[in-house]
C-alpha cells in the first residue's frame, strides 16, 4: 500500500496530540495516511503497553487512517543506531510516502527528540541504494520521501508553518480521548501524570488556538522543518 503521508510517533498518542488534525484534513482531501508508533508506551505512568495498543487501534478507527503499525521498540531505551534506523527505513520503503511527519526536535520527554533524530536520519538513508532491506523475503526498493516535518508537542516551540485544522478540532479531540488510560478520570486510582491533570484538554485546545491566531485561523497545528521551504510565487503564501 502506497501512502501519501506517514506519521511516526514514539508513543501511542503522540500523533493524536500533535498532528492528528492535519492528518484528518488530508484524509478529507482523499490522501492515504498511515501511522507508525515506535513503542507501546509501556513506561507510561498510567495504563499499560497492552492497553495502549487497544487504545491506538480505537484512535486509528476514529481518524480513518489506512494503516497503523507498531515497531515494538523499547520505550525509553531505544537508540538512534543502525538496527533501529533499519526498522524505520523498512517502513518508509514499504509505504513509500511522499511526506513523513515525526516527533518534535526537542521536548520535555527525552524520547521525543531522540525519535525525531532517529526518523530524520532513517528518512535520508532510506533513499540510499547500497542500504539493502527486505520484507517477507522480498528485497525492497530504496525510497526517499519529498519532505520530513516535525510536529510540535509539549514545549511551545516556534513553528515554521501552521496548518488550519479548525474544521477538524472536534474529531481530533475525540481521537485523543480514545487513550482513556492516559487522561483525567476522577475515578482513577492511578498516579497523576503531566497529561492526566483536569485541565489538560483545555491546554491542548489553547495551544492550537495560539498557533492559529497569527495566521488568522481559529485553530492550527504547528510544524518545524529541517530545510528551507520554497514556493513558486508569493501568492502561494496567502
């Protein structure tokens, strides 16, 4: 299956929290979109890896993505090395996306920045002929997507561009809340985490409103880039 956009998240719910509005918008345009989670999030304060896999599947149905995979890397202890890069390369070559989206380049959680670097380097190496990979015994063709973008997560980074998602905010919030184990529940007996506080969902919407304000949107998601973006003419920026 060839995809138009492939979004990577180190933990299940990273993609939902950070760029699912953008994915929903492009799915509405008829684009094929997939998600790859690197880990099950088994070190999370609340829930379990097994439960988060179930929640991720539910969120995928809400979003309407074409595929959602999990690489089963070790939460907290994966590395940016050859073995882990090869697993990312194989997914990029399998789905041949035009655009890759991945974790924030720097963030409160150290896994996020490390995953951003891992995916970014694999993005480049996936286009090299002399790196050979196979899937189910079949050699894969090299493939390098046209662009890699980093979504913004916990920290309030300055975006290089924002995407208007006002029409998709409600569906995004529904997808986020599919991860019930992670967020506020007055009946929960589990420890509190930075994202389980009562007003966390308000903060998520507030951040989208802040990113949208400068661009004249009600709500937006922000992204950073690794290289300058070009346009054919100034009117593409209006």
